[in-house]
C-alpha cells in the first residue's frame, strides 16, 4: 500500500477517535461517517480487489448499535423480502460458479456489505435530525468530488493518490476507478442538488450559494468525464422530474433566480461546448467503442442462455466469455473486433447480472429495485416540502443511474454498489415516516423549523 495512504488513514483514525469522545449522539456520528465514506474506494485489499474498506468501520458500528436497539426488524417486508432473497440467491450461485468459487464468494461479500448498509439506512431514519445529517453528509462528499473533478477537468490531477485519485489523459475520474463511474456517481446525486437549488427556499444566504456552486462544479466534472450515456441519462431523468413537478403545486420551483440562472448557464455552456459534445457521438474512435456493445450483448445473451438458472458466478464472466465470443462475431456486419475485445465484460449491467447469476438472479434484482421505487412513493405523499424534495431528487437520481447502466457494467463496482444500496435504504426509511401536526408553511427544510411545526411519531408499519 502507498505510504501516503497509510499516513492518511492513521491521521484520519486519530482525528476521528478524538472526536468520538466529544460527540454525544454516537449513532448520528457513525451514521454521518458511513454516508461520507460510502463512495470512497480506500481499502486494505486482501483478495481479488476486495478487502476491508474505509466504510466498514463506521457501518459495522452503526449496524451493531441498531441491532442492539432492535430496530432492524422494522423494515417493510415488501422490500426486505426481495433484498434478502437476492442476497441468498447470489450466494447460492457463488457456490455453483463455473471456474473460480473464491472470486464469486468474494464478489458476494460486496453485496453483503451493501445489504448491511441498506438495512442501516432503512432502519435509522426516524427523525428530521437523522435525515438532515444524511443529506449534509451526501452534499459534503459530493462537494469534494465535484471540486476534484472540476479541478482535473481544468488543470489536471491534484495529486491525492492516498484517496485513489484517478486521472485519465483526456477524461476525469476524481477518486473513482473510471470516468463513467464518476459520472454515474454525479448523476445519482445531481437531481437532489437541483431540487435543493431550484425547488426550495432557504433562510440563510450562504445555502443557495453553496448549492449553486456545487452544482456548477459537478456540472463541469460531469462534462469532463465525456461519458455520453450519463449525459443522456441525466437529461432524460431531470426532464421527467421537471414534467412531474410542474403540474403539482407543492413540487414546483419556489425560487426564480436559481431557475433562471441554471437555464442561462446551461444554455451558454451548451452553445460553447456543443462541437465537443457532438464530437463524442460522431468521432470514429468513440463510435467504435459504442458499436462494440451490441456484439458484447450477444455474447452475454448466449452465456445466460447456456447457464439460465445459476449463471456462471459473480466475477467469472471474463473466465467464461471466450467460449461465447463466436456469438458476438456473428452479430457483427464486419469483423472489426478481435477475440480479446469481445471477451471483455459486457457493457450492460442487466446482462452482466443475468450472465453471472442467471435469469432468476436478474428477476430478483429487478424485484428489489422495483420494490424500492414502489415503496418510495409513500415519501412523495408526506405533506412536507423538504422531505418531498429529498425523495423526488433521490428517486430521479436512481432512475438516471439505472438508465445509464444499460451501456455500462458499473453495477459491479464497489463505490456504485454502496451508493445504490445506501440511496435505496434512505428512500425506504423515509417512506416509513409519519407526520402529525401541520407542516411548515414555507417548507424551507430546516430542521429547527421542522421540529417546531411537526412531530415525528415513529415509523409506519409495513
């Protein structure tokens, strides 16, 4: 491991240990750290790119506290059942892996980690204080990643190797392993940022400035990734969010200046960078990278149909793909791709899941994600602007992510798995909140105003 990373981790452990003794609310302390560390890939790697990640320490402490308080059992069964069945099925497929059982089990532990994170988020949200801490932890990490991505786009790498900073010659990646991963992270949270900047009023002057600044940095970082799928997915998801918001009064934009500002800056940005944007869709090399996705899909389809029940096991795709390259070659009009190129992991997360866990695994995964969205609808019905904006923003981000991974295998990445499980848990947790009393008239989302005007009385029964 890089010596700078060891020094950083030692210093971080020392600071957090000191802070721990001065914090009264230990649960909130571990919650904020868990959310903050979720997208980071810093780890002690022991086996097959897997090991002990930074998030594991606060997450397991948080999970232990929730178990001791008996709060895990309050999660709605409509979501808990498919999530648990998915986890168990993936473990079964791991023991039926075609080549490397150890790799499959190692990959399964990533989903186990995500499952624990989902349980923590779905269980811990019982008050505005918990939600407020989660949201600001999300925004804090997003602000850092947005700044780093923007800096890389304009000036190059910052040299934060101890945070796994990644910079590609002409694309930015922040602390993520690939530009498309960084782009997926951004489109997952950008709709939430837009909700706070355009659709909410804030009593403190620095807040809209903060949200607008982070939005500007994140937009520059997203552009610098040159990830076409994420651009399209974000545009589509935000368009759907806007169309949903306009007919409903409580979801409409509440501040005119930020709305006008974002439209004006977006238009100027599009005009200035339009030739470069179009080049990403028309340039020969980029088109070649896009065209290979269809032959790769045929390889994945053939692999799934050959192993329809258990798949080939998590992490085993590359070990098996050689035997199915012929189906990808048949899909080509011209033989432009080598065997090695067609052996790479399919650039479609849904087909990757079906190839490695069978059609059964894909159905269970879709059941889980569908149940999360179905359950999250309850959060939109709460008569509270602050909570509505959080739910709608996160649902939009999830929708954008699940659109983008139709052309990426990013569902298997540690950082994105943690983010998806975490956001799913937040949505399920917020769906259980029940308000009594009258909500704030202006719905500005501040915790003190919320606590004065409403009383949170626990969770709805599943």
